[in-house]
C-alpha cells in the first residue's frame, strides 16, 4: 500500500506543479478551450487494498470470532435430525474454538470488483477541467478455504447451505465496570443459556461524490490525444452489514483522452482512491443476529434478543485502485 500511496502523492505533486501555471489563463485561452459543459459515463473495475475487518473494542467489551465453516457441529441424542433449516439448533461451540483476535475477515479475502460505474459532469477552461463524479463500487468477500473437513458430525457452516463462508460467530466479553465478571463462554453446557452474535458478511458497497481538477497536456505525436492527470476529494458512503458510514475520500488519476469528433472524447486512465481514516461503521440491529442457545441432551431451542447493552463497531482501512474507461459528450 505504501507504494500506491507514494504514487498517488507523486501524481498530486505533478498536478499542482502544472496546474498553477495553467490557472493563469487569458480570455483568448478560454476561447480556445473545449468550452461548455460535458457529461460522461465510465466503467471502473478495481482491486481492493483493504486492511483486516475487525471489531473495535468499546465500553469494556472485547471480541473473539470464529468462521462458522471451521466449527464442528454436534447433534444431540434423541434430537430430530431434520432441523438443518433451523440455524444453530443442536450446535455446541466450545470457548476455545474462537480465535483470540476480533478479525471477521482478512483484507486478502476480498475479491476484485467488475461492478464499478460512474457518471461525470465537467467544465473545461483551457487545459484545466473541473469535474464532479458520482460513482458506485462494490467488493465481495471470497469463499476462502471452504468448510472444515474431517468432522463426522458435520460442520456448522453446513447449516447455512452454500453461503456458510459468509457467516461468523462472535463471542463478546461484556463488563459493567472494573472487576465485574465477563459473560460466560459461548457454549451450551448443562442447559445454561449463553449468548453470541452471528454476522453475515455480504461484502462492502461504496458510493461517492467527488470533485476533481484535471490538467490536459498536448503532445506533438497526435493532436487528438491528450494525456492528463487529475486529483480530487469528496465523500464516500461505506455500506456493510446493513450499516452505513460517510467518510472523506481522495483520488488521483493518470490517463489520456482521444477526440473522436467535435463533441465526443473517449478516455481511459489508471486511478487510486482511499478513505481518510478508516471505514468504521456501527452495526445496526438488522446487521446481526443475536442467538441464545439452550440445548440439553434431548432438546434444542433458540431465542433471539433484539437489544444489546453495547453497540458493535467494526472497521477496516479501505483503499482501491483500478482502470476506468468511458466517453465524454460536450453539451
């Protein structure tokens, strides 16, 4: 990531160096510019540069996680075997099954995206262009290594059919103050009801509004080809686990445009975008399922709690780079 950040900063420096001279244009320069508003559309595939997705400790709360695909499933004697559609019935999760860290997904678990699109509204003055870009992007979590094998009793992830890899169990240790006892382990020991949280990771959806300044350059090889650099910033909405957060984001681009006619330009560029801070969000109640299990040797049941005494903040560093290509139409 450090190299990409260095590249982005370098592009920004080049942009500032050249745009300072371009801003001091004359009226004749304006007349010679492209002139008038233009609109455009572009396709923006991208590759993520994400940090780990992790719970953030708050209010004396610590978290331990376990992917459901990695947990063994135990059926109790005398229990109806046809209950796989009921999540977590007959499941025992020992406390030592949870990882000792609060990570829900590694940054490398997220796949490249082929779903990015954007529209742009711009105004050129000489060789400088001001643009307003509205973009949407999404990155899905990968399937990983698949369900654990070697368990004759089955795997907890099997209860979630083909999407078992998206689910994780989260064990929370809650404390009401110094010296207060933590919640018991997330097990089903002796019929005691113990709580844990089940979350479903459906990836990260991003939507943004960014303002940019671009600087076009002339080359002697072909007057229809104009290399350019851009730099800008704006707001990015981060959506995951049915929760949203807005963060400041910035981007840098380097590319070239080609003039097909008086009013039509094609263009392609490499871009890098990053969020200031991180993509932390506070999970809403619809973003997770609180499950209390109460299983004995012969029966299994489950109840759902609607409220928790703490919020569940999660976050990760978000940045991505990719290629964009599209058309601009002068109005």
